[in-house]
């Protein structure tokens, strides 16, 4: 794979990790309301949608080639968002 495509794929994975965290927080807000059947259905559809969206855009970028470091980069973006969000919540609660 060309280096330019790999770098673009890594950036996409990192940004997608951040977006994944935000969407997961929004989804979690909706899951606390409603019946258990709706929670299961919404969770299942959410996971399918997020996975499909990641792979479809990756197909456009690099023909859908998956590497372990793409997932590690996505996880890094997720963790960075998690840490920043928790620090903002802690600061907000202290004020």
C-alpha cells in the first residue's frame, strides 16, 4: 500500500475513534430510556451501523484493506476522547 494512503487511513481511523466515542455517548443517553427490548435492538443496530460505516469509508480510501494498526489508531482516538471528556466533566462538576 502506498504511504500516502496508509497515512490517510491512519488519520481516518483516529478521527473515526473520536467520532465513535461521541456517538457512543449519545447512544448511551438514549439507552437509559425505554424498555429492555428497545435497548437490545438499538445497541445491535448501532454496532452494525458503526462497523459498516467504518468499513464502507475504508473501502473508498484503500479498497477495504484492514490492518491491526488501523484498529489501534482508532482505539487511540477513542481513548484520547475519553480522557478529554472525563477531564471536562470533572472540571465542570468542580465549578
